[in-house]
């Protein structure tokens, strides 16, 4: 398993959650649509080649966005990233993938 982390503007959160749920992300035992989400502050400055969804070229921007986390099979995370890219409003979505270790007790 890996942790898939996606940063998104709040207005795109439901669209991303729905798209991922439609391909089975967030299923755990008898539960579905499982995700963790919380507010984060992002900072960025679009370059002259950017087409920013928010902010202005050359200007430093700070805004509150959502960080969404999911546990997904390592064999499927690239497929899920493509699903996110199809519905995410950003030119370059901020996405992280972190391997998970589960302790045996």
C-alpha cells in the first residue's frame, strides 16, 4: 500500500473525491469513500510560461487549499493519479506518493 496525497482548491475537492470513489479508491472492509482531508496553506509564484488557475504570473500567492489522503494499492496508484489529472483544475497538480509500512504485532 501507498499513501496518495493530493492538494486541491476547496471547490474541486468533491469532484476529485467522486472521481476516485468511482474507481474504487477509499474502500476498506465494509466502508467506502474513505479519505482524510484538511486545510493547508500553499505558496507559489507562477512563471511567465504558467497558465495559473489561481494567482497571477510573477506574483507570489498564498492560499488555503485542501490536502486529501488515501491508502491505495501500490500497483494502482499511477492509474489513480491519471484519474485525478483528468478532473483536477491545476495545470500541474501537486501529488505525493509515500510507501506505507505496516507493523506486525
